[in-house]
C-alpha cells in the first residue's frame, strides 16, 4: 500500500510522515520514498514490504486514478495565520496568492477517497491519539504501548534536539535544521501585523469558518 502524507506547509505533514513510517515498521516493514509523488507510482505494485511512504504538498491529479485500496492519504491542516507566521519565522515572505494556494491544495487532497484529515492543533495536544487515527487509517493494529512509544520518539523536544544537530536534510525523517519551531498554537497573534492577519482572513475566511478556526 502507498501512504501519502500531504497537506499544508508547516502543518505537521513531516510529523505524520514519521509517524506513518514508524507504524509501518511495527506492521512489518516500511519503505521510505521521501519527498515527491513522482517516486510513488512506480513503487505501488512492487512486491515485498507492504507500505511505501511518501511526503507531498502540491496536489497531483494522478492521485484521482489510484484505487482507494492501493493508496491512503493523510492530510494535515492548520490555522492559516499560524502557517504564515511559521513561514515568516523561516524568513519566507508569503502573500495572498500563496494563502489561496494552500487552501486550494488542502481542499483537493480532502476530495480524494481514502483521505484522513488531521488538524495540526490536535497533533500537538494529543499526539498518541492522532497516531492511533493514522494507524487505523492504514489498517494497522497498534497497541496503546506502541502508540505511546511512537509518540514519545516524536515528541517536540526530541524533534527539536535532533534537528538542532543536523548539518543537512535528513532524508529518512525529512527533517532539516530549523525545521522544528516552538509548535505554538496562535503564535500569529504576536508575529503577524494586523494587516497580515486581515489578509489571511480575507483569503481563507470561509475555509477557516468551516474548519472551526475562530477569527472574531
């Protein structure tokens, strides 16, 4: 089975990728394909280990042709104001067009059969529970001990400690130096200007309302 960890930038897709890889290993084997769907289709029917895992942000229409039994999608999203704040912390300026883009790709992934939608905020507040949802979505029977063990290895503290020591991108985890920030919920309130926050709401307000992100 192919497992695609996808969704908005800066919303936990790398964490989901690591969790899915750990769960696949528990289930009998994981082949990490890293980033990019171009690597995925050729591996879908190869014999051997049952799970092939890939990370992706941009939506690809080829996914609509894949049978739900052959592919599972795990899509993360986050308050787009915090997404923008996180990008700014990386020194990456983004405007209204980019906000529209991350909402569009989120909706495209959500439209596929076999997609598990996950909130970044839930990953922070209940990582073992969210890993349990991922396991169920992949058809993996994982014990409570397994879920707690995976969550412990992927804790924010351990992730930050690991990335701080990286000289370059780690292909196995898809992490790189500076990748893991504070993980704060609502950090946009002290990182975005009123004009930036208003821009996000203007571009994504309907989506935010549908997904229970309050903007007053």
